[in-house]
C-alpha cells in the first residue's frame, strides 16, 4: 500500500484560473508526487455546478456559489492522492494552497473532494471513463519503498 491509492477530484476554480495560478497549483501536486490521471479546462454550466454542490442546495449561499463556479473556466483534475482539503481560507495554514493564495470563503481557488465516496461521485460527474488514463509512473518505485 503506497498511501495514495485513492482517487480524488480536484478543481481549480474560476478565480484560480483568472488569477494565473494554474501552474502554481499543479506544481504543488506534481512535486508532492501525486499521480495525475485526468485533466481538462472546462467552462461548467449551472446545471453541472448544481449537481456538483447538491449537498449544499439548501444553504443560502448556494445560488451565488453556482453562479461563481460557472462564471469562467475551471481546471478539472483527477489524482491518485490521499489528501482531502478540509478548511476554509481563514483557517487554512500558510503553506497550503488556500492559506497561501486566498483570503476569502467563496473565492477560495480550489475544490477538493472531502471523502472517497464524494471523490467517486465527482469524478463520474466531471469525467467520462475514457478520459481517465491508466498508466504507471516511473517514480512510484522511488516514492513507495
Ligand atoms: P470546502 O470547499 O472547503 O469543502 P464547503 O463547505 O464544501 O467547503 O463549501 C463549498 C464551497 O462553497 C466553498 O469552497 C466556498 O466556495 C463556498 N462556501 C462555503 N461556505 C460559504 C459561505 O458561508 N458563504 C459563501 N460561500 C461559501
Ligand atoms: Mg466541501
């Protein structure tokens, strides 16, 4: 068991794309050694965002969140990665993506699945099976002793 056997869904939100942070964010996942298996730049429509955030549909900020998330392109990605993002921008520690790059709760640059179950739901929502690559990374044997 390498410790990062689970798939997770990560999205760079419209504010991260507009602020030119795509490379900076991908760099962090890359240098950590996580395996990227799918990636696309996509302009999501409101329907997709309503489904993506369906757990939050009764929250007062839901309509604004759906509008924000469909206001520009997002970078959708799937990684083998055992971390889940868990805190809002205000509580995020320096060194984390939110801690380093944002100061507010809505425009917080990045989405990450919060559990294995939500990751699977989100990956199926954003990607077709044929968009997910199956390959071996040569660094696996160096990272997982
Ligand atoms: P998470 O992204 O840290 O998992 P969630 O509670 O799942 O946070 O909320 C999803 C997204 O909804 C947040 O990333 C943020 O963009 C937005 N959001 C969360 N709480 C609020 C709020 O109180 N007001 C406005 N937007 C919010
Ligand atoms: Mg969440």
